[in-house]
């Protein structure tokens, strides 16, 4: 899990992660929001190992998550929005 060392002056944003109420900071990517609230982004499709993103720039296909409505998005290049309902499959 990531721990913040700065950025507390940004506005908090409420979002939902796998059915649990969480908080991120304005300007966080979905990946940052997830990893500051959970130990992993998702599990590998090939064996269940914990994954936390790989390239962090939207090229590797490792950080795909879904919203509650089924929309897929890249967690590393999408900014978290207030009320977003993220599903990692965890």
C-alpha cells in the first residue's frame, strides 16, 4: 500500500472501491487512489499474484479496471472523480 508524504493541501474526493467508501485527493489517478486505499490494484489473470500496475504510462495493459457500470479504464492514466465506483475484481 502506498503512503502519502505530501499533497495534503489538495481537496479530498470520495469514491468507491470494490463496494467500500474511500477517499483520494484531487488530481490523483485511479491507480494512486486505489493503491493508497488497498494493498494491490488487482490480481494477475495468470495465477492470482498481486498486481500494482507496471509501466505507469498507459502502454502495458496491466492496470485495466472497471467502473460499476462495466466501463473499462486504465487506472494509471485516468483521474479519479468524485463518486466514481471502481471495481478491481479483488
